[in-house]
């Protein structure tokens, strides 16, 4: 089992920044993928960013140039730096951890609200 604990959500004005962090604990495998999904009210959960333990990252098109994903393998943490936030970024953000193709774990979610 893997436990994921997120932090860093909150309320920010359009154009502002937030940094989300997620710490993984439990049965951690050296080779894994961590990242972030988000779910807005009335919408399906969607991919935001992923990063492998080797450091290869991917971002969904709508956040490229504004968000950056990073990780610290020694601490089993993943972070999402979100800049130039827009109202459409408002959602619950979920930390994601995957080993292979079948073992997927989710955090409890952290609310990000972008509003003036």
C-alpha cells in the first residue's frame, strides 16, 4: 500500500501562483510514475502532469508554459508549481502514484480556487 498526502492548495487571484506538494509513503518502488490530476465540478478527472522516477515529465497542453512538475526521489515527493493561474484552473487536484500498469494510488485531493 502507498499513502499520498497533498498540501498547498488554496485561494488565489487570477495571474497568481501556487505550489502543490505530495509526499508518498509505504511500499514505495524505485521505478514509478507520480503526478497530478484535477477534477472541476461537473467534469471528469483529467491529467495535469506526470513525471517518472527517471525525471521524464509530461504536461497537458492547457498548462504548458505555466505549470512545472518536479520530484525528489530521495524524499518520495512530487511538486507542481502553478504560475499564471486562470479561473479555469479551479478544481480539486489529486496526487497520483503508479507502479507498472495496475497499481495506482490517489491522494485525498486539495482544492485550488482561482478567483478575484
